C-alpha cells in the first residue's frame, strides 16, 4: 500500500466512523526520509542532512493528533523539522460525493435485504 492509498483509507474510515457516531479518530502521519535502519548506513551517510526528517518530528505529529481529539481524517506530512497539514479536499460535484459517501453501498445493502442475501 502506498501513501496515497493510506490517505484515502484514512479519510474513508474517518468519515464512516464519524457517520456512525463512533468516538474513534483516524489520522495519518506521512514522514519523509527518517533514518531508522531501513537504509544501509553507507547510503544514509550520503543523504544531505537537510533532507532527513528526525524521528522527533514524527513524534510531534503524533502528539498533535493526541492533543486535539477533534481531528479525524487528517493528514500531516513530516519533512525535516516541519509539519504540513493537508486538509481534506472537497468533493468535485454531488455525484462524486454520493459515490464516496456510500451511495452505491446503500443501494447494494438495500438490494441484499430485498433479495434475502
């Protein structure tokens, strides 16, 4: 799963949980390059320092979501020392909103109920 898919899943889960009245928040932290041992040390040494995101920046991002429990479906990008919050985009039109907020699922659920499945 790539970051774009994780962002979509986050926003979808947050929307659906909120619609159900669940007190569960779902947010995503998208770190840039954090040196945590996944990259061999000889390669990591060649990365310019200004392009490395300290793990403390990622911790700050997580703490920001913990501090504000009203945030859900949000995405924060961590790059270097900075945090960039990306707001949820608006739907392009009513058709897109209907599809993305469960319109097709409601029809399928009703169909299954009607047909005893």
